[in-house]
C-alpha cells in the first residue's frame, strides 16, 4: 500500500542513468482532462515507475498504475465504481521527430529541458486505460429497472429501508 505522494516534475534522464524507481500516489482530482471525459473523481491513483536505459541505449520508463474510478454507466449515466489498471512502456524523446524513431513497443514521452511532467504522463495513461463502455448489472441499473416494471409497481417493489427511529420505537414498545 502506497502512502507517499509522487512528485509532479522529475528529471527523467538522471533517474534513468541511476536506474531509479519511483512509486507513490497522485490525487485523482488533479486530472482535469480525465474529469472532462468521465466526471470529477476523488481518491488517489497508485503509480509505480522504473526508470532505466535499455540495451539499445534508449531511456525508458516501465510503469504500472491502479485506481478506483467512478465512471458513468452508459445506460443511466449514474456513476459506478470501476477498478482501472494498466502497464505501460514509455520511451523518452526530446522532440517529435525522435518520437517517430521509437519502436512500436514504446509510447513516446516528451522530455523538455530535462524535465518530465509526471502529472501529464499519469493522466495520459489513465485516460488510455479507461474501459470503452461501462454498464451497471441490469438489476442495479436505474434505466433497465424502470423499463422492466412500470409506475406504482416499480415503487412498491423497492424495499423500503427501515428508519432507525422506527426500529428504536419498535424496541421500546417491546420492552
Ligand atoms: Zn446504469
């Protein structure tokens, strides 16, 4: 279980030269592009990053992330909890031209002034790992429930949650 925060900016060439690993949490509410796609999120994303230099001299990052997201159900648009995780292999490049030279196994990440913005990297990977569509189970989806039953029947079939006050009254009456 990770507890520390991942830094937002790192010097990736230096980390790769030392074959360092970074792991930590990143707050999901910092990801504005993600929020624009699937709605506001809370909680943290867990991230593990291994920096290194491969046999061809490419500076790379092997990464993994995991998060619990609230994604809108395609049928009823209510958010539903969804576990998202992904593994990725990034190749560091200093220009778009160099990105084209990377093998297809690597996703390019642009390093500018020896700096890498991990917030952008993690957000990109999180967006790429989103499932195409998510649906509630039919039994739990508001839309299919409304379609299956109609009007008053739908309401009466709902179990009415017992109010804690009623339970108390009941107990008192018994004693
Ligand atoms: Zn639904």
